C-alpha cells in the first residue's frame, strides 16, 4: 500500500492513522481497527471522569474486594463498567477478561476477539492526583464462530496477542499501542476530543539509568534482586517509582530504564497479573526494542493456567533487563 510508506506527521488523528495503516491491522476486515476505536472512545469517557475526581463522587474505596483480594476503588469499578460496555456494544469482542471481574464475560456473539483489561491501573494513586492508567491486550478468538468460547480462547499466551496498549491519564492523556508493527503514541487533545499522533515509532533506549522498584519490600527480595539493586546504586542510577505501573513503564520507555516487581514475602509469585498487566507491557516493550521477563524467561511465552495469575515482572531497556537477569 503506497500510503503506508509515507510517514504520517505528528498531529495525525488516530482515525486517519488507522485508515492509512490498514496493513498494520491484520485480518483486514476492519474489526481490529474498530475495536481500538471502541477502546479509545471508552478511555475518553474514563479520562473525563478521572479529571473530575474530587468534584464528582468517584474518589475513595468502594468497600468491596476484587477476586485477587485488592480493595476496589470507585473508579476501578466505574472504569470496568465503561470499558466492558464499550466492548459489549461494539460487537467485535466475544469475551472480556478483566482484573475487576471474577470470571470472564462471555458476550455470546460472533465477535472475533478476546480482550484482557486492567481498567484502572494504579488505584492507590486516584485520590492523590497522581498518574493512573488502563492496560489492554487483544487476542484472536480460537473457537469457531457460532460455537461457545472455551478456555483455549481465554488462556492464551502473550505471544498470541494481536494488539496491546495502554492509556496513561497523566499530565496529558496518552494512548500508546502496538499491533505488532512497532509502537505509536497518541496524545489526547481535549478541545478536539481526539487522540493525535505525538510519538511515532517509539523506541526504548537500549540502556538506561533509571530503576523502578518498591524498595520498601527489599528485606524480602531474593539475593539476586538485592544484588542488582546494589549494582544500580554503585553505578549512581536514579530511583523512580510512581506506583502506577503504566506511568513507571511509560517513563522508562521514553527515557530508558527498568521496572521490577519481584517475588516478595507478601506476594511470593509477584504482585502483577500476567494477563492484565505484564503481557501487554512485555509486548509493547519488545516492539519498542526492550524486553519483558519473569526473571527467568520471556513473559510472552508463559502459558497462563488461571485468569488472575500473578508473575514476577522485569521490563524495560534491553541491556538493563539482561543485566538484572545475570544476577
Ligand atoms: P492496580 O491498581 O491495577 O491493582 O495495580 C497496582 C499495581 C501497579 O500499578 C503498581 O506498579 C503496583 O501495583 C504497586 O504496588 P506496590 O504498592 O506494592 O508497590
Ligand atoms: Mn494494575
Ligand atoms: Mn487495576
């Protein structure tokens, strides 16, 4: 396609980008493009609500727990409703898997895609006006259309993602995604109500000097993790930890760095969830030239056995992740 060879300029609207890059949205019939539009639209609604936190009644705890035992915040629940509703109405998705729902939602339709989503990442930062996010993974349905969906549709390896992305509700709101042809970032322009291309062909620096880890749990880190952190200090690295994975990841993507959430005494298998958080960010990292591992091997090759499965997570600049693994 001729148009694909012309780099689209900064300021190109998301819709135009999708139209001009159809070859990046495989299975050409347009459903994947529509799915991304649905997610973008729901994120605008969530963005509007995030920006009113404090003015409308969306701060604070819901008083309930999700399946993983996390306290649900009002905005966790609201964002889950917004995204699930958009995906249900769109008709392209046959199932939605969400961090906030105990089991997957079977939409009972002929949709060709399965979506895994962390509707609101960084819940503890909602009430204090610190960046939060949304993370999503998109998979192809495996079961034949017309038949009911099965476990094989739901528990897919990260390497089977056809697209993944995140929305960062930060000092500006951004949508960053990949369909397996590199990573592009779009900034939300509120006066236009549009995402516009601001970060074409994002590439993660091969090396960096930022390390992001919750050192409060250091006493229960394994020796190799402790040694790697000492290595960072010995080399005068900078520590940066926001506590919203999306925000920490985004900074490291732009500046070069490593994010680690290792196994701890409190979370012996790590805290982060393979299907809602790690798979999407590992895919984006790899597409931008970085790496995502569980400390032993590639995140994308892990066969999930449970929806809410957790994993240790090392993600970021290639050399830094490789170095951390060498300990
Ligand atoms: P969520 O809000 O979706 O439950 O995710 C929170 C995650 C992640 O965003 C963040 O990096 C990490 O939890 C922070 O955990 P600690 O407070 O244990 O460092
Ligand atoms: Mn999260
Ligand atoms: Mn969440």
